[in-house]
């Protein structure tokens, strides 16, 4: 069965949101700061979610509970249901979800990482 890194499906949105409150840069230059919710599986779907709102002075603004968290939880719930009901026999769907903070340039950087396989 797939294992969600960091907790159950219900807590993933909270984990992703909290991770941006204390960012840990992925490079020595400090850019990009990348935080992910990862659901392991045979086939991994990538997703960019607007968990945080746009903020000009910092990378990410406040959490968007209605638009951002709900979309993240809906995707994780759907994947969970597809896997539980075995709609794809012998295949488990997983996900690698990133917060784009409602910024085009930041989202583009995250999308390039998906293409690179990082």
C-alpha cells in the first residue's frame, strides 16, 4: 500500500502549509525553496497547488484554506479512493505535490523541477 510521507491524507495539507512557515532551502543559494507533499506509488502524478497566496515581499503569503488547501486535500482524497477501490488493477497511484504560492515565476521553477525529475 502507498505510504504518505509525514502523516495521513488529512494531515498532508497541514504539513505542506506548515513547511513554508520555516522554509529550508534546497540549495546553498537559498533558491528555490521547495516543499512537497509526497504520496508513494507505482505511477506518480505531479501537481502544483496554490496552498499559499501571493505575497510580494516574501516567497509565499498566508495559507488559502478555501482554494489551496481544499484543492490539495481533494487530489489526495481522490488518489486514496482510486487506490482503495483498486480501479487500476496492480497499479498504485502516487503524487508529488508542490506549492506554487500563486506565483507564475515560482510555479515555473517548480514545473522545471518536475521535467528534470527532481
